[in-house]
C-alpha cells in the first residue's frame, strides 16, 4: 500500500492549485464530481460511465492522440478496479468521487468495509483474479487508504497524471 502521500480524501496536498498552474480550458481547477453508488445495481458500469462523461466534460475525451487516449483508458480501468474491489471485498461502494486538477485526476471510492486493499504479493500474472490493486499501483502516480474517522469504512484513493497536451 502507498504511504508516500497519506492525504485525507479531498485534500490534494500542498501542490494543489499552486501558483502558475494552468488548467485545460475544459477542466475547471478542483472540480469534483460525485456519484452515489450505495445499494445500486451495476455499480462498476455506472462508475465507468460516470467517469467517461466527466472525462468528456473536462476535455480528456475525445482524445486527440494515442497518449491522451491511453490516459483516459487508464482512468476508466482504475475506476473499474476500485469499484470492483469495493463490490467484492467491502460490502459494496458507497460513493465515487472524481477531482480534476491541472496536472492530475484523483479518484476516490468510499465503502463501509473494514479491510485494506493491497496488491497481492508476490504478483502472479498467470493466476486468475487478484490483479486489481496491482493494476492500480502500476497505473497511478500514487494511491492509498484513509479510514473514516467517524465510523466504519474507508476511502480508497488513486491519482493519475493528466493527459499530455
């Protein structure tokens, strides 16, 4: 599990909104999108569709080149993995949050589960299942888990680099 940036959900640390940063025209700095997933069916597909629409609204899609397309596909894959993990191991996801900044996108999935996700070690590529957090670890700049201080549950967050212009 990542411990390099243990910021609580919604806190992007000291660099967020820093001086001299310029956001893409379609991506308002710090804009947050929320999708309530508690008790819904098809949470993974709903989360992915929600993220895809946000990427369109923020100018990540349609992608102008292969690098931008890959960045958007990475976001959709990480959303799928985090929501799937909450479905399989944490009594289901409560909420998906996306935050767009000039340099990155932060994904957060809240759930009521007690466990902490970790990449399976050692990673065995030929073995079915258990690859979700390994994928998240490989695709993201950073990721982590923040426990809910007021009760049960946690938020699993991941940060991905924005697409190169």
